């Protein structure tokens, strides 16, 4: 009984979607400080703060969407919509999680507190008003990813290159537009209020625009990464060896080798949308589709290798 209740609470918190908060690690990874123990601990703390904030936002959204979720053929099985968690229980979870996450953020630092407060306010207004308005709703989702990204900057003190920030901005817009497209195709305009104003061809336009923008922004980032006096990487025996074997190795724009993987990843994601209409749950795609998982792993190995090894 207790085990089932705990599992129900984990479901309402949508723990599976905590993967989105990994964007907090952007600053520490691309600054070449991933293996700095102190900064890694601080970034991990920021990650868990935003996991709590995300769960708060999800529960709040489920409370507000209760009348719609009860009529939805899939969402009606969510803990609040199905009655497994009562409305008073859900309200108490929102109160406790909001209080706890903001207190933890305040103890972390004042900038982290303000980012956390901005995040929870954004999601409150998103659940109440913003998600009812087409286009504006997906921009709000993208801004929530930007807040997470800046939280990583606050945790480490390292700034993220502007083109990498724009990459995160555009790819989150791409994923949000893909999700809206999948909802419209699969469930029609009854899935959420904003879908009444969306048209499939408009969502196709947004998807193509944001996919193209992501590729351009990331390509520009990889090109400009080594435009400084020295590339961002960790000095070690491997890098010295390659510098000796290949003079000028560090000055070459090797990060551009990762562009084809990003292009394929976006293409694969779009393929799953148009062929299988599976864009409604992006966290499921990222964790279950073998070609997509393989691409992400290869991209991660290449980027980590270029920054920390070569």
C-alpha cells in the first residue's frame, strides 16, 4: 500500500521528465570544468533544485488542467485526474515543494533564488494564462529552458557562449512545436485550449523554422568556439601529444565534426513526429528510440573528447 502510494507520488512529480533539467550542466561541461569536484557538486545541487521546481510546475499544471485531463483518453490516467491523489493532497504538494525549493535556492545564492522564483512564476502564469495562446505558449516553454541554463551559469560562474545559448533556445522551441504538432494530429484541438488556434501547416512551418535555426546556431557555435587565442579545453598529456604530432591541432575547428550528429538527431526526431506521431512525449523519445539515443551518446562522446581529451 505504502509502496504504491510512493509510486503514485513519483508519477505526479513526473520524475521521468527531470531529464530536461540536465541542461543545467551546460555551463560546467562546455567550460571544460566538468571534473572540478566543487563546481560539479554545486551544479548537481542546482539540478536538484530545478527538479523540485519542475515537479511543482507539473503538479500545479495538473491541478489547473483537471477538468480537461479527465476527458483526455491518456491524461485521464494521471494521478490527479484519476483521483489517486486528491485535490487537497496535490495543493499541499505544490505548497511544500515551492517552499522547499525556494528555501534551498536562497541558501544556495541570491541569484539562484531569483531564477527559481522567476521559473515558478513563469510556470504559474503559463498554466493559468500563457498556454491558452498559440505561439506564445511554446516560447514560454523555451524560456523555462533558458532559466535552467542560466542557473548552470550561476552555479559555476562560467558564462555560456551566446551561440550555444541560442542553440538551446531554438532546440527547445523546436521540441515544443513538435509536441504541439503531435498533440494536434493525435488528439485534435480538444487536447488543450491553444490547439483551437493552431493549424497543422503553421506548426509545420514552426518546426522547420526552429530546426533550421538550431542547426545554424549550433554550427556557428562550433565554428566560433576556437576563434579565441586558445580553445576551451583541459590541458592534459593527450592534448600535448596531439599538439606535438599535429602542430596547430588545437587551433582547428574540430568541434564542427559534431554538426552532422546534431543534424541527424533533429532529422530523426522529426521523422518520429511525421511517421509515428510520437512527439507528444519528448522524454520518451530521448530515452527509448535507439537511433536517437545512439546519436546523443556519440555526440556526447565526441564533445567530451574534444573538450577534455584532445
